[in-house]
């Protein structure tokens, strides 16, 4: 297309309330070519939607409806924090009411059947992203002179019919984006859309899997030939280990697609595991940073990293075999002789299976090794 387009995705904690949304909107406005904004549901909403389904399934319809009301109240209050004018409030309340009608309807059906399918859950899940994207689009429009357009991601994120874990249909996403996104983008607007959700060939709502909004952002980036995808979250980048679990972690300034993908696939929570596949296919750089501290360096993931030998990060996964700790980085062969049982390796990783009682000690030791190469 010859135009520079950037995509930014904001996670649930980044859009948890009007103040947090405001920071994200400022970040969007500060960047000339940022044309597509992908938002997650507000913090905890997706979990609350699961709770609503579970409560309805137990036959506790009143309690489930109360939870829907709680969701409505929380989103209405964000709406009034964004714009308390009578017209804006009325429009917001009507929109939220309509959406939550769907939630109530689904809760009634689930409580009658005493069960719900993955398809039902996807129909419920999508309400979270639809509410947050509506609110974010309103807030953004107050801050920018460009026209803000709210687009339903189900019109262009096509998946197969694996409800709860839809497999992205890349060619179809590319075709529908040509129709649904590219003509608007050529008019210098900002498109706000939902992460996580899509639709199958029958038009039924699907989702990409929990935490899948990162993947939505890179799928869109791929479809519109974006020059960059930004993933804004609550940590300042991809860290040497989950900074919520140990103290002395550092943020890694630069990673290759393989390294970042492998860290995510082997347990690093910061990115949804498939996120980097579309980016790698098109060579689109991905930036990971914190919407609370956007000036921090963040992590750049791209195809031209200055090659750095040795371990760059550590990830942790608990699976049926036990605790898997994996060092990720280039040329890890020189690490022979570590006193851990190696259970797997790839061109950019070595994995060790660690007994519960040794986990803390091994984690510290392997993390020290990563830091020594920093
Ligand atoms: N809202 C969804 C979830 O919580 C998707 C996402 O946030 O990435 O799993
Ligand atoms: Mg996430």
C-alpha cells in the first residue's frame, strides 16, 4: 500500500479504567501513523464472564444475573468517567444495556440446559472486548482530531470452528481486511477493534484462546502490512524471567522472533505463544512495552538482531512431566556440563526437568547464568 501503518494492542490492565484508558489514548495520539488499536476486555472481565457461565450452569440464575449487573455497573462507571455529558451517558448506557442483554440471554439458556458449550462461552467472551473497545473508541475520539472508527473484529478475524481455540485462517483474514480495513485506513482514520475474538465460516463467534489478543494484533499487522506492532502491557517488556516471580530480573532490549517465540511457547506469560508467527512471516517488528511507563526501553523483537551468544532469558512451564525450566538464546551448546537433567533442546533453547524441592534453587542458578550474559 506504500503507507506506514502501525498497530497497537492494549491489554486488560492497560484499559482497566478510564484513567488507564486515557494513558493508552495519549500514547495512540502521540504517534502519527498509529492506525489500528486492538483492545482486550477490561481487567478481570473475561474471568467474570467465565464465572457467569459457571454460576448459570449450577442453576444459580439470580446470582449469574447479579454478576452481569456488576459488569454493567463497572463499565457504566468507566463510561461516565470518560464523558459525563447526558448524551454520551445515554449512548453508553444504551450500548452496554444491549450488549449485556446478550449476556443475560446466554445466562438464562445455560441455566436451563445446566451446561454450556465452548461455542456458548465464546458468545459470552466476546462481550468483554466489545464493551472495552466501545469505551476506548469514545475516549480516543475525545482526544484526537482524526476520525475514530469502531470495527467488529468478527468481520475480519476469520478462524475455523474450534470454539475456544479458533485456528486463524490467514488467507481469509487477509481478504476480509482488504474489504473491512484497508479502504478506511487509506482515509487516515484510527480503527479501534477487539482482540481475542473472531468468527467462523458460519458467522458464529469464536475466540483465539485465552490471552489471544496479542495474536489478534499481529494477525491484523500481517493482513494490513503494518510497519510495526506494539504490544502494550503492564510490564516494561520481555524480561529475563517473570518479574512478578523473582526480584532481580532485567528487561531484554532485543530478541529475535525465534527467541521471543520460544520464550513464550515455553512458558513466559508476557506474550501469547503464537503472537510472533504472523510477525515473522512478514518481517514486522514487534515492540513490547508498558502503557504505564511508555518511555521505558521495552523489548524489540525483529529479524535483524545483533547476534548475542548465550542465554538471554529463562522460562518456566509446569506440565504433566513436572517443572520445565528452559534457557533461551543463541549458541547454548557451550552450556554443557550444567548439573541439570536436559530433557529437550532446539536451536535456541535447552530445557531441564527440575524436581519440586530443587525448583527455587535451580531457578535462581539458571537466572544468574542469564544475568551473567546480559
Ligand atoms: N480478554 C481475553 C483474556 O483475558 C483476551 C486477552 O486479554 O488477550 O483472555
Ligand atoms: Mg497478555
